[in-house]
C-alpha cells in the first residue's frame, strides 16, 4: 500500500490530472518570468480554483476563535501581482461528498498552506484563504492523491455540481440523485464543449420538488428528479430547468423539458452547453450568464436550438456507461440500527436533537447536521470530526449549501454518543436549519468585491439570536437569514426570509456602512421565489431592525401564515415605516460606532473597491436629489407589489433618471428635467469618462438606464417590470458609490 502522497500519486491520480497540474506549474514559471500575459494567466489560475483575495480590512470573523494569520497583512497591503500576497484556493466536491481520509487531508493542508481554517461554501465546495500561489501545485497534487480536484472550481466553465445532502436517505425523494450528479461532474470536467463560455455555469440536482434541497430554480441548469410510467415500466428522469441565477438581478429558471429520461441527461446537457458557448455573450461579462441568453431568445427558441444541437452531437459511449454502475454510490451502514430506549440527561442534547437530527427513510437511522458558524471548521476540529465519522458512519460526510456538514447513517442508539463526541470537539452547536443558522459570503474579510462586513454582521446576529434561542417564538425560529457583502448575492440574500446585502452611504460627510434589506424570499420549492429590496439601513442598526421585524411578525401573523405572506399582507408602506425607525445616523461625535463596520474598529471605507478623483463639494445637492430617486424607486416597488406593472416600470425609469441627474448636477446645474437631456449629459460626463464605472462592475449599472431609455414605449410585463425595479435600486446604489468616490478626500487627507 502506498504510504506517502507522492507514492499515492503514481497509482491514484488520473494521468490527465497530472498533466494539468504540470502545465499549470510551467505557466506559473512563464508568468513569473513575464513570458505569459497576466490576463491569460489570471484565467488559467481561476480555472484551477486559485483566486486573488482582499487584505485592506486585515481581519477575519472566524466564529471559532481569534488567531494570528501566518502571513502578516502588513506585507500584503498594496500587493498588485499574484506573487506579492497569498490568495484563496477553492476545491471541488461534487454533491458535497467526502470521506474521513479526505477530511483529514483538508485539515493537513489548511495547517500547512493556509490559516488553519477549512471553509464550506454555499455551493458545497471547500475554500482556503491566505494560500501562497507558489504552494498551489503541491497542494493540488496532494489533493489529487485522494481523488480531489480544483480544476474548474472557478473560471468560465462548469462549476461544482451540487445536490441535496440528503440524497439517498431523504424521505420524500423520487430517487437518489448522487450517481447522476457525479456522472455530470466526471463527464464535463475539462470537456472541450465547456471551455468557451463567457461566464461560469452552475448545475444543481434535487430529489424532491417542494423542499429547498438543491435549489434548482436559481441555477444556470437544474435537475429535478422525476419518475414516469412508460409502456408499463417505471422510468427515471429529470425535469430540466435553465437560465436561473441570483447575482445583481435574480432570475427564475425556465422549464426546458418536463421530463428528460436518464439516458438523455448528459447529451441534452451537452447540447445546452454548446448553445450557450456558441451564442452566449463574450464581450460584456455583465450579460454573459446563460440567464441573459435565455431571456434574449425566449425559452421556446432556446429549447428549439437545444433540440437542434442535440441532433448534431456525435454519440459518446460515456452518455450511458455510468448507468451500469449507479450502485457504486450505494451506502451500507457501519452499525446495525438500534433504538434509543430513552433520551439521555445530557446538557443541551434535547435542543440539539430537535434541530440537528433528521430521521432517514431507512428506519432506525438518522442524519446529523454539524452546524458550522459562518461555514468555518478548524483543522483541529476536522481531525476530530473525521474520527467521529469513522466510528459511527460508513465513512461518508457531505457538505451542504447552508455551509454545514452532515453525518449520515447514524444509528438512533448512537445519537447520545455522537452528541457527546461532537460537543467535545466544539461542534455540537444546535439550531441547524433555524434562524440561528445564518449563511454568509466572505464579504470584506477576503473578497475584493465586498462592500460591507457580511461575516461580521452574520456573527453578531448569530451571537444575539443564540443567546435568546430558548425564548424565541417558533415562527421566528423557522425563519432563515442570509447575508451578502455586496449586491452579487453570493450569500443568497434573495432566497432568504430576511436577507441583507452590503452597501454604503455618505452621512455627515463620512462614509457609513449600510445593508440593504431584502424581505420575503422563499427557499422552499427549490428556491421558489425571490425577495425584494425594501431599503437600506446603517449596519449597526441591523440587529435592532431584525428584532423589530421578527417581533412584529410573531405578534401579527395569522395561523400558518408564512413570513413572505405576512410581508405581502403588511404592504411596502408599512414595511417602510418600520425601516424608517432605523435609518438615522448620529453625528460622529455622539455615535462613532456607526462609522465602523462589524468586527473592525477602524473607521469604515470602501477599501480597494475603487479609487476615484475628487469632483468638488456637491454633497448636499446630491443628497437632496438622490433622496428623490430613492423615494420614486420605493413608489415603483409599491406599484409592483400591487401589480400595477406599467406604473412600476415608469417609476423605476424615473428613479434612474433622478439618480443620474443627481450626479449630472455636479457638472451642469442647468440640466433640467428632460429625459433625453439627462441621459445625454449623463453619457457625456459619466459614461464616456468612465467616472460612473467602479473597479469591478465597470459599465454594468449605467446600461440599466440607457437600455430602458432606448426602449421607451415598449410593452411591459410582470417579469420586465420586476427586473427594472431591481435595476433601479442597483443604479441608485451605483450612484451613491460614484458620489462617494468623487467626493472622497485625496489619499492622506482626513
């Protein structure tokens, strides 16, 4: 038996994986010698899961314990190349599946190459932070020795294939989607047909229709397990969804086919990929996801093109080969099922059992959720968790989209011992699947796009909610919170009951961290509907606002009324009244804490999001006119809520015009109110000069106004008005950000 990872490489790593890593290492050498273009190398390393990361905040919200970073942030500030500073490494785990040996390896690598933390992402992958790029090839080889790859964990290709962590043991599933998700991963890894996408492509599998499961309706492509009786035989297949996504403007996936039989799963998906690669946007990354292509063509035309493409693809034997070995993922319990005679008198066991334990469809066995604060697991905890998995399960663990890990096939009689062992490892946090179990993206801790400290806010909310968990009304306990550091929805704020995404505002001549509030999303029904933004509040007011909105829901809801239905019944005007109590920012002298973000004692700034030039003092005039835009945007939201779609469209358009005018006034006080003049002046002073463009989104938000202006008089639908209202809110946020850049003092001036 091979004893070292280098020996295991000879027998365990596929040859093409070895060649890929060797190629990447050679490209690193060429880049370091300046013989490979930086942009080309950037795409190369992204396709191997290696990201740059942010350092200007210089802190992490571990949720575990405070720790010194191995790489001092003082040496990384201002780093401009891949070699100057450690970055982030993402690792693929299809359907979130791993075994104890792989978890132990992750712990080893976290200790040796990163900061000792294994981070579970919202798509069941694993991330390390503070990894030096020169260590990446060896890290990849050690992973490959245990059958793990980083290939296409990032970049413009097929990302990690996610699936319900209960697949195979869920009481309501049509069938186990695990082997299908793994077949999808294997088939498209490095496939020629998926190398020419304009943007990333995210697949997801779900075994049942009405739970959250795989969240298939918010993915680029989603597979919902179905069975049908055809000619007297039960056939497996999938309802196929395409064109979903969150991001700045969320979009529900459309049904491509009500039933794709299992033997057509791979070729039909390949046809979708080929159409996307051929017709998807390549130049404008802001519209390069498949959801924009589906929107542009319409689902009927897109379906026709996929059908045509399917007919042209040469037969590939791999389409069917995996169907002969579906049972390779069948799990056999380690321990015979034995009943628990009585619940033990262990402190905390009952509350943990209530929220963290799920009865499998296999009698006598349970799934145990290991609830990870902020998705973080220390190396020390990982070693202990691997031992627990070996002792009680058939060597199977799965990560979840809620940033947790589950143990499957735990015998009922072993639950007290599992709880005791998890508690000794610091991993027996109750509250899985409740309001305490908050999902968050990295935010300003490490993400270059982060505006506000999403992890810091999530940690604060979790601490407060956990402290009063025993006294919370059940209706509040059942709610879900998701937090994103910016508008891109990496934390999934659109599908939460209560979501927050980071932004900033100029108040009292200083920049103040804020969070936009998003209410009424639905995780159930595989991300059945998206919430809407209702207004921004200072970051430090968020916990009090949360108490107010949840308290009112508990007091006023009707029997069985969901949070979404209660929000709709309450109406946006009443919601706005609640928000208004939490919008004020005290003067710096009386409330300095409002000018710092959660977990950071320094005064807030937008960090490395973008640096602009000073445009003179027009703050008061901007504030006055942008407030009008915000008011009009809120009126558009109410009109949308009341199904007055044409009015919602017109109000949203007007709000963008007002926001554009608020900036144009700094260049031309005589701009007036005529839409053509406003758009023309905005184009001349802010689009052509790129003053409106931030470092990352570039001209994305400017296009929302110009596109709608050119389409004046168009036919309005419910979908188009909803999208425009979302775009108006984002355009206003971009105007705030632009003003903040233009009015910021020169560096070194306070």
